[in-house]
C-alpha cells in the first residue's frame, strides 16, 4: 500500500511539473525562444530546489518550536510569490514546500503545521471540485456524442493506466494477484485530469462538451477503479492467507 500511494503521489508530481513546463513554453513561438525558455526553467528549478533542500530546512530548524508554524507559512507564501513571479504554477510551490519541510531535522515540530494543513485541506480542498462541477453542464451527459466519447476516454484511460503499472508491479511483487490489485488501484483519474481540463476550458482550448467528457471519465474511473481495487485486493489477501495456511500445515 505504501508503494501504491507513493507511486500515485509521484505520478501527480510529474504531471504537475510537465504542466508547468508546457504552460511556460506556451508563449514561445520559435525554436530559439523554446531553447531559451527551457534553459530558464532548468536554472530556475535547480536554484529553487537547492534553496529548498539546503537553505530553508536549516533556517527553519533554528526556529523555536513556537515559531515553526509561522515560519512554514512564510516559506509557503514566499515560494508561491517567487514561483508565480517566475511564471510557474503556484500549485508547484506546495510540492517544493513539502520537500523543504521533509528535510527538517526535528519532524515533531511539524505536528501543528500538519494538523492545520489537514483542516485547511478539508475546508478548501472541495472548492476546486465544486468549481469544476459548476463549469460542467450536467445535461451534456445525456448527449449521445458526449456519452460515447466519455466512455471511450474512460476505457482508454483505464486500459493504459493498467498496462503501464502491471508489468512493474509484477516485477516488484512477483505476485500476479497483488500486481493486479495495485494496477486497478491506480486507475482512478481524478484531480490531475480535472485540473488540466479545467485549465484548458478556461483558456478556450476545451469546449463545454469536452470538459463534460473528462468529468465523466474522472467519475467513472474513480468509482470503478475503487470498487475493482477493493475486490482485487480482497482476493489477493485471501490468497496470501491460504498460502500461509498451506505452508503452516507442511
């Protein structure tokens, strides 16, 4: 399970990084401009991560326990300001802050920060999904074209995710049932698909019907993938239990 959650998190991190790069390159019109922008992105990211890994943790570790929460907020908003000024997505600042905070020598200092983050996530996290829902016309789900395209995208997203995970899971676990469960657990395609499609809709690259198709895909893969993972994981656990009983009898 830890490997599954880590892989899911890494998957989103890579997607956010690629999205940030794509948006940064969107204004480049020539090959020289693209090369210049890529060099700028590489240098900026290198400097930001070096500061996050080596400077911020040392400065934060020097703070007394009573100021760790305030210090982490200063780091968060400072990195958001710096990264947006450089043209990057503000969402990536959260990733960088997470990397910085993980390097603090005394993790116990972060308990208040973690509890506050959970509270903020519970309050503000659903707002994004409410916003996407408000942008979506539910009546479009009844359109044969949207329904057909949405189901096709769902099938393609599910098949490609399963095919991309299963070989590596099997190589790691050497267990076909456990690998199947892990692959099915990776099928839900929720937040990243909605982030990108909502951004594309706001930029005029997506129509309302296309946004509805992605929302349908997110709903179906989340519900279907969760159910399939629970079923496959249960079978894998029961098979492992029977295997242990057989070994015990021997």
